[in-house]
């Protein structure tokens, strides 16, 4: 599966070095009866892995963030990522509205300037590994040039 993932993302142009990606967050408002905590943890990690590989970024582990920014305010996160040598930070959150409807909110930040470079919102269908992987690949393409301008299609 890892080889398929690498083949799928290989054609994307890489961002310049210095992209840091905190863990992808989930807001589950679907209120489904079945506990999907393990499935969602795996899918959040998958989305982070795909984004990091596709954009030549580095994921920042949750424990480091929790130690440095327990309240995870935007100011603290930007400062923390900048201190780690980041030039840009990609912040991603997924909201699950139902089993079939999920939305991704992504913000690319110029860390030294402390300014938003670009924002993207996208919807995807299906709460399964493949739909999350495809959403991550699509999002990576949107940020592939490092400015948030989508590449020509």
C-alpha cells in the first residue's frame, strides 16, 4: 500500500523545505452510535502522512505541541513552529457532519511573517480510508506550489 501511496503522490511538485504540519484535527458532529475513535485516529494520521509526503513537509508530533502549547492557541502554535525552524505551517481540521459528509479546512501560514498565505475548504464523501487519502491528495495539489495557488489543471 505504501508503494501505491508513493506512486500516487510522486508527480506533485514539492514545496520548498521548511513546511511543518501539526497533527490533523477532527471535529465529529455526526453523533453516530458506533465508537470510531480508532478508525478516526488512523485516518487523521493517514491524512497527515499523505500531506507530509506529497508536500515534502515534516509532521510535528502531538506530544511536542502539547508540551509547548497546551491550549493550542494560534499565536503559540505559530511561534512554536517558527522556533522549530519552519518557514510555513499547514494547519488542517476535518469536520465530520455524517457518515457520508466530511469537510476539510486547511490554512497555510507564513510563519516568520505570521500571515495566512492561503485557505482551502473542501468537502469529501465517505468516512473510509480511501476517501480520506483522496481528500489529502487533492488538498496537497491545492498547496503544491507553496503559495496556495492551485497548479494548472
